[in-house]
C-alpha cells in the first residue's frame, strides 16, 4: 500500500495489517529561484476554490487586520478556479475589497501560469476543514487524507503556512508555520512583512527540508 505522507502511514500502521510505504505526491527535484523581496511578499493558496473544503474567511479576516503600510507589502494569490458560482462570487468580492493585495482567477488556470506564481511565491498557505466529509467517507486531512498543498511545498521548496490540526509530513515540519485563529494568522502576516531575515532563513530551511524528498533518496529507502 502506498501513501503520500508518513503521517498517513502512521495512522494506517495502527489500523491495517498491510505493508504501508510512503511515495510523496510530489518530489523535490532541484533548487528553485530563491525568495527575493521586490515590492511585495506573495503568499499563494494553491488549488481549486471550494469554500466547503477551504474556509478562506480566516485568511482574509487576518488580511483585513493589517494596516495600510503592511497591506501594500503583501499579496494573497488565490491560485485556483472557483468550483461553484458562490465560490466565484466570493473571489470577486475579495478582489473588490482588497484590490491589488489579492489576485483571483475566474476560470481554469494553465500549468504555465500556475507554475509562474508558485515559483515566485514566498510562502504557500493552506486553510482546510480538517474533518472533511464527502458523499461516501469521513476523512481527516493530514491523517487519513492528503493534500496537494504539502506536495506543492515539497516540490517547490517553499515554506508553508497552514491551520493547526493539519499534520504535515515530518520532512517539512520545521519549515511550516501553524495558525489556529485569525489573530494567529494576522501575527504571522505582520511578522513576515516586517522581518525579511526571518523569511530568508525559513526559505533556506524549506529548501533543505525538501531536498530530503527526492526520487533518488526515496527509491534508496
């Protein structure tokens, strides 16, 4: 049995008799362009916009708490197509409220555009309903169910910001920042806007962590 995270592996080892091995959703291949502060800090929320699975309100409540000077130094890129009309309306309302501090997409995003924003990103951000229930199953993100956001963090060597309760793979734990509330996330936003040394140091940790997840190293294991 193959899974994409050692956190899911740990859960299954307690509940099944099958041999469980980890093959990540996405490998880190080589070093990408490093973080460069040029005008704004780009924070990317990758993946389709589905407010039932991704409660984005906490992200933009935190953004609303920044002062004018801080807001001019940060940009949230919602890098995914809205799933429903309600999701689309929500994205449009964000753009109307935050202007140039938010980038949204109304339609399918090509791979070239997706990668352009991911490469430039300073941070990736996840906001997930940890306890996810679809038509057939009840899942726990990070425990029984994986997410593309930590695959992208590994694949592109980016620091990750994600809500508490989401168990990221052990390889990227030291390059992940956790929040529990809009106040926590506001404090993270404020810190990364004001402390470029912290950003650069965390980027180096993220790249080092991701270098542990390569095809060669996984195959040897």
